C-alpha cells in the first residue's frame, strides 16, 4: 500500500483523480493540499470540499490550503476549460428551494499552511510518504526550499505535468501545470528525490468521451454519478468546440492509476529540465526521450505509454463501484 499526499489545483480531472484515489485500496490518502492553478486556491479548496461531499464520505483526509501565487510569475488559471469556479460551473446549480445543489462537506481545514503541513507529514512518515502533485508545483517547491533536509525523506513524487514529443496545452511548448509555475517545477526536478512524470504525451492517450461516461453511469442515480455527469459537461463541450471530440483527457487520474497499477504504463528514465523564462518557451519540459540518451544521467522517470482501455476499465470500476 502507498501512503500518499495529493497536492491539487482541483479542477474537473483533479476531482476525478481524488475520487479514484479514495476508492483505491492500494492507496492510503493521508492528506490533500490545495494550490492555485486551474482556479484560485480559495476556489480549489471549495471544490475539494464539494467533491468530498459528493462522495458522501463518513470521514475525509486531512486538508490544508496552500499557496495562492506562483513563486515568481503571475497566476494563470484555466477558467475557459474548467469554468469560472474551476469545477465546470456546478456551484451555480441550485435545488428547487434555491440552495446549492452541491454543498461543501462540513470539514475543518488544518490551521497551518499547506507548505508547513507537507513538511510535517513527511516528518511523520519519513521515507514512506509519496507526494502526488496534480497541479502547479508551488507548494512542493516551497516545502523543499524551506526544509530541504526533511523533504529529502520523501519516498518519491508522482506528478502530472509537462510534454515532450507533442504540443503543449497552453502554448506549443508548455503543459499547464508546469507553465503556471515553471520555477517551482525546476526546483522539484533538481531536488534529487525520485520523480515519475505523467506528461501530456501519455495523458492524451486516454480520452473520456461523453458517450463512454453515459454508458458507464447507466441507470445509476447516486449522488456521485450525478456529480460526474454535471462536473464534466463543460470540459467536454470545450473539447468538442476546440478539438472536435465530445470528451476530455483524463490527465490527473493517470497519476493515481500509475501508483495503483504500474504495469499498465511504459516508462523511460531521462534527464528533465524546465525552461523558466523564454518568451516563447516558458514552462517547456526539456528532455531527450530517444533511446540513444545523451548528456547527464536521469533525474526522472517519464511515462510514455499506457494501456488506455485497461486503464479506463479500472477507472470506472473503482470510481463507480469501489
């Protein structure tokens, strides 16, 4: 079993990743921390509590709110994809009585910032805790800068971010999570802790279509099934308008899937760096994925392939039945 901390800028695919993780017996989600990215950290924290409420949990992991701004750059959000609330605009859905259809879970946040809590939790589980960042790496980098000796006790990091052999989803060169805080990403990649990267190269191999979601939900009338339908609608429409298919990529759930069933994934060990200041290339992840590796020794394991159908079967089995 993996003892994990999820660090998230919770948007639509982040929410699915959290549901997936909490329903995976191989994982023990000790805590979830939030960070600005898809939306401001205040909205991301709200979205986390809404997601947990939709799961109708009896108890939830520890939660700490994290950084509102990247280390150096100004914040870029993804409201065009994830909605003004970061969760497909479901916060605007009301009951016939005018109450919120998706209220937040009643849960007290930890009284310390996420950065300090991450450091504390690593100290509680030295050489055991796996960090799973599925948003910008601001919280993780700040924790490393604040207490490097403690953070070297992280067992490993499995993150969603970057792109190597395809186009980015913010610019031609950059994936969103890395683009939002490239300086934080460079801190993390240079830190020396074992890292596995789930880039767009592999997440673009797994598409959740509206047709597939409808078929998998079937006649289920659960709160969570309704949440899955409502929260994904805007993302699917965005991709229909801009990319020609009614669905979206399951970016962040793949990081969870890698931990729960790594045999579905193909990886290569490579040396990866981040462009932090280029006018055209800010946020680019630079790594040579060719077999004839050149240059410095590897600092990361990069996922390059996945059995997409096996992953989707596992995802739906866990999320809807787990």
